[in-house]
């Protein structure tokens, strides 16, 4: 039996799918949620325990640490699937050959190189490379009619993305940043399967950030709703069919342009000027479980088969699925909740710091309004529980 390593920030959802396939599964991750399947070959960096803080993710996470503890697994397995948080570029050339998925992603993960590759073919925000904060303000001064955002050249999940203003306090250090025109509008994404010979859109989705929930100018990823319809887009649009068709055509063109294989995602902003391409995620996306629930397919199997040359047929959507990550409103100690639609659960008694990811809500329904109401009600219950279990700072 072939040996397959899943490696990334959180492997829970992929593990559930992998265990249904004919592989000997290995896993290394940063997070250890209480609902992560326990397997024989498994390593986890964050060891949660009663009364101990889970810390600040941005301060503690480092992809090099995951690779370091994975050395023996990497040598032993036949295949590797990197998930969010670990890039194919992090692996040696020898180990990269084991990756089921894209092996060369430099032109995509570097947001400025990506911009230069697509700016003459696709609608994209005006983008500059900024060596330091003074250069960022100089560029800003030369374009007085444009609001800019500052974001890392390499990064994901909306972390460290900030509006450029006089009060901003950022030290570049060893990090590189881009200055990008801020495009307001509706966040959307596409999930695409591709082999060397075929490219097929699985679904388009409504992409959600904290900005959608009243946390103005915060771009941190919160979740998705799929499939994309005139209801789930939650915006006033004239023709959802045309939007879906344009998303499909643009996403498939981009995937083909960069010769990507497997499951990949493309993020957009839609406004009155059109559909702006923001970035490509050259790996399995956060919509993974949502796609499985909506279409009744195993997305890990679909990814692997595409990497091996076969793009599977995608059934019609059976329902809407809504994923929402809840970030803790306070520093709190986790107590179990009697809810059937919460995942990525902390270990009982562990401490989650304020504004850190607490858990994930995932639910499905054929009725969009009922689904949205249920997920938002669950979100309220989780937030109230967090406040009841609040600890002193």
C-alpha cells in the first residue's frame, strides 16, 4: 500500500477524506483539534492541555518547524500533499518530486511576480513592490486618488493585510511587501480541478472575510458559502449566470496559464468595474469540506486523480454549504458545547487567546435562508459560551 503524507497547519478535514482511500496515511500539522482523527503515524506541534494557552498563531507558527518534525516521514512516504501553511518551495528538489500537486509555485506565491504575469491579460488591482514603509508612502503620494493596502509578498488567509494610512505601524524587517490598490466589492472564489490535459471548475463560492461581519478593514479569511447563486452571493447583482460563467472562464484560463494540476483556488473581488483577479491558491482550499458536502464527492480523491491525469465528473449541487470560522471574542477556557455543526474543536480546558481561531462551523441545507440562520445562530451561541468562560487577560 502506498504511503501518503498530509502536511500543513490543520490536517483534520483531509485526514477524514484520506482514511476513506487506499493509502497508508501519515500526518504532520501545527494544530491538534480534539476531533482530529488519531492515526499511527502522526505528529503535531501544538500540544493542547487543560489550563494551557494555545498562544498566538501568527507568533508561533513556522512552516520550517513542521518540515523539521516531518523529516523521517518525508523520507519514508511515497507521496506528499502540502496543505495551507506549507509550500512546495519549502521542500528540497528531491522531496518535491513526491508531491501530488504543483511543485513549482514561485510565480504564484510571490504576489508581485503573479501581478506582473497577469496584468496585461486580466483585470487586477494596480500593484507595486515596496522595499520599505517610506517607499510605500512615496508611491501613495504619487497616486492621491487611490486607497492602497499593504500586504506581504508571500502570505495567505488575509493575515498582515492592512490599509495604508498615516497611523500604520509596520516594520518590514526581513519580510517583503506589496502595495496594492484597494478594490472594494464582493469577495468570490473558484475551486478548479485540472490535469495536464483538462481543466474543470468544481464550484464558485462566496468568499467571506471579517470585513463581511462588521470588522471594517480586516481581511482575515472567515469562510465560504457555496454554490454561488443569486441568494448566496449576498449582494445586489443583475445576472448571476453571467458572473458564474465569467468566473469559470477566467479561473480555467488562469489555471491553464500557470500549468497547474490538482485542486486549485482563484480569489476575486467583484464590483461595478468588473471581476478583479486577486490571487491563486495552488493547493487544496478552505472550501474542501464544503465541496464534499455539497457535491457528495471525496475532494482528496478528486485532487489525487487529477494529479494523476483524470479529472472526475462533478455532480450537480445537492445543497448549500456554509463554512464559518469563529475567532474568539475574548481570552477563554474551552468547555464542550452540545452542537452538531461545529468542528476543529479545542481540547477541553485549553485556553484560546482573544481574536485567535476558536472553532469552525460547517452546515448544509437546500434552503439558503434556513442555512444562513442556523450558522449565524450557532455563531452567537459559540460567542456567548466564550464570554461565559472568559479568563482574565
